[in-house]
């Protein structure tokens, strides 16, 4: 049986915040899979808390659709998520306009 992939929150200098798995890393460039853009969150004081506990108000969050793969440039922070935080992030409804 294969080990579960680690889920991360990745913060980019210019592109924002993303949650997903890391496929590859080259300096400050990260290729992510099954990734959501974290546009706005409610119920966590910081990305650190979000990575450990998830959010307390998922209905007020603005998280994008899941993108199968993307390259994120200018990465300044990579935070591993707990299983509980991952489940919470994945459970936030897709924000659409």
C-alpha cells in the first residue's frame, strides 16, 4: 500500500495562496496537483492555523475549484497540513460567481 501524499498550503509572493499536493519543487517554483486557490478564509487567524485546524466558518470561505495541476511561481512559504485541516479545506464548498 502506498503512503498518502502530504497536503500543503503554499503562499506565493504575487499569485496568492494555494492548497494541494506538491509534485515537484525547483527553487521558488512549485508544481502542485489537486490544487485549490484559497482566495478568502474565515474562522482561522492565519495560514498557520488554517494548516493545522482548517477553518471554523467554511460557508464564508472563498476557495476555488480543484485544478488537476499547476505551477506556482515566487513561492515564499510552504506549510504542511494536518489530516484534519486537509479534510476541512477539501470540504469547503467551491466558490463561484
